[in-house]
C-alpha cells in the first residue's frame, strides 16, 4: 500500500481546534434532537442516563479517536490501514477505516436535509410567515414544508453548497474561519434564549421534567437511545473527530481537549432543553412532540416575545450555523481521504464528495413526501414503516456509529501498542491512564456491545433481564 500521502494542514492553535471540535459536536443533535429524545423518553431519568453515557463511553472514545487521528495524521482510511498493516485481522481494520469515512456521508445526506429546514425557517421568520399566528398555524406551516419536495430539495441544496464552499477552502482558510465566527455567536444567542424562556415560561415544570428523575419512565429502548444520542452528539464513530484529530499538532493535550468537548456539548444540549421546555409547558404543548418540537414550539415562543421576529430570525440562523459547523466536519473525512488519493485537488474532491452526498439526501428528502410509500427494507418487518430518511437516521445514528465506536475502542485497547497510547495521550503511566485503558479495553466494548445486541434483538436482552430481576424480587 502506498503510504506516501499528502500532508494535511494543521489547526492554528489548540483553541481553534477546540472551537472546531465543539462546532462538530454541537449541532442539530443538541438543539433539535436532544430535546425531543428527552421528551420521548420521559425527562430527568433519561438526562442522567445520558450524562452517564457521555462520561463512561463518550469521553474515552473521543480520546481514542483523537489519538488515532493525531498519531498518523491521515484520513481514517489511511490511519487505520497504517496501524493495521502488520496486525492479524488487517482486513477488519481496513474495513473499519472505510466505515469511518462512509458513515459521515450517510449522516450528512439526511443531516443536510434538516439543515435545509433551518435555513428555510430563517426566511420564513424573516418574511413574517410565522408572526402573529396561533400554534396550529405554526404546526401547519411545518407540515406544509414537509410535504413540499421542491422547497425541501432547494434548501437542502443551499445547505450542501454552503458546506462545500467552506470545506473547499481548507482547514485554515475554511473550517477555522467559519467556526471562529459561528461558535461564539451561537453561545451568546443561546444564553439570551434561555434567559427569556426561564423568565417567560413555566420554569418549575421544565426543571422538574429535565432534572427530577422518574426511573419508571426508562425502558430498554431508552438505554440504546441514550448511548446512540451520546455518540451522535459527540460526533463519534463517524470520522469527524478522528479527522479533526489528524490536524492537531503534537503539543496539545488530548485528554484535556476531550473533556472540554464533552463538557461544552452536554452544556449546550441542556441549555437547549432549558430554552425549549419552559415554553413547551407554558403553552400547554406536548413535550413528546418528536422531531417537530423545535420547528413548531420555538416559532410560538418568538411570536410572544418583544422583538420576537428578530430573535426568531437570529435563532434559526444560529441553529443553521450550529448545523453548518457540523456538516463541514461530516464532509471533511471523505475529502481528506480523497485528497490523499489525488493530491492538490481539494476543490474538485470536495464537490465530488458533496455531490454524491447531495444525491442520497435528495432521496431522503423525497421519502418524506412524494416517495413516502417507498420502504426500501419493507421486507423486514421492523423496518416496514421506515423510508429512506428514517433508515439513514436509524442506521447511522444507532447501528454504525455504535459499532464503529465499539470497534475503535477495541482496536486501541487490544491492538495498538501501549507505548503509542501513552505517548499520544501524554498521561504518563498514571492511574488515569490505567482507568482510561480499562474503559476502552473492557467497559466500552462490553457496554456498547450489550446495547447493540439489545438493539438487534429488539429489546430481548433488556426484557429477559427485567424478567429475571422481577422473578428474583418475587422469590
Ligand atoms: N454531533 C453533531 C450534532 O450533534 C452531529 C454529527 C455527527 C456531526 C457525526 C459530525 C459527525 O448535531
């Protein structure tokens, strides 16, 4: 294998890396997905479960992906091929490298569609289409967008073009410039919105819902959902973090950066909950509204605010920014690989990768309206009601991200040399290092493996455990 691959640009500083990595992590997953997944899973107990997953599985895997990226400074395909080359199961590690650049393409295809919705909402807010109307009209507006293929594909295309435009300019000229502006702006606006929601909404109900756990509301599914959400939100198992790690200089502390990313990401998810649920309860809206929560609930919020239209525009603009700092990190793994194959062709390679992703995304968009009868896996009973969009979401955010995360932990824990790990993490042979290694050698593979088995057996594992537990209690 030819390992003489192109050298990639590096981040200007640890801080710009941090902004970019937080930018990747903070996205629709925090502001759109987290609140509705919490809503569907009953609130506080799920939030705790989620935080547990971030600490136990999330942070160790962020560290692992960053260290593998930085060790070899190449795309996931070539990094894993490189480390795996003289190991048994070489093919498996090659395949894992490929999975690490293909999964983000799968995610980006449907993620780009949703980023398009947020762009569309910037314009809707600006035009006054959501001003002075009741909650039902807001809901109808959302349903109208969902059923219009032309509008949806138009905005998806805009979102993809913006993404490609930034990525094409490279690490320093594109990615860094974008996150340096978008991330600080996002934080400020989010804080303003939280302050408003706490002031104008039903704070005590929202606090109860988010922070008082009722464990009876958790099901076997919640455990999988929490793990899937943690992986999705931290951009794990998808090549984004590993690729960003490849652009990291050797003087930066990976453990510190990993904790910073996980902390900021979780904070933003909780803040998004605090911006949304007080309003949900104050307006008697349903916390279990699912994917429409942000697009239906928030416009109602803004409509009631002084300068609501202005805040509304800003808010959707900024969710769009949060989405864009994630979409660029989803396109980058494939582009970095293509750049290694065909050096000095970043522009062309970006548009090649972007165009393929866009085409899959069009199918995802159509599956929500004109192609809603098409169920590609309809012959399997449990997928009988899932269209292209749902399948991409389900498989990339649950199955493949978890599998990749499990495999990468196993790889770093059992296949990579201990000295290499020590060197990259800069932790000395300390208790902390031993603890991390125990997590990735044993806890992550087994924990995520069980969650995965429970998932493929449709909750059988969880049901049996519950049965055993109840039996033991009764006996
Ligand atoms: N973490 C992003 C979010 O929460 C999504 C994402 C997943 C981005 C995988 C990059 C890679 O929205």
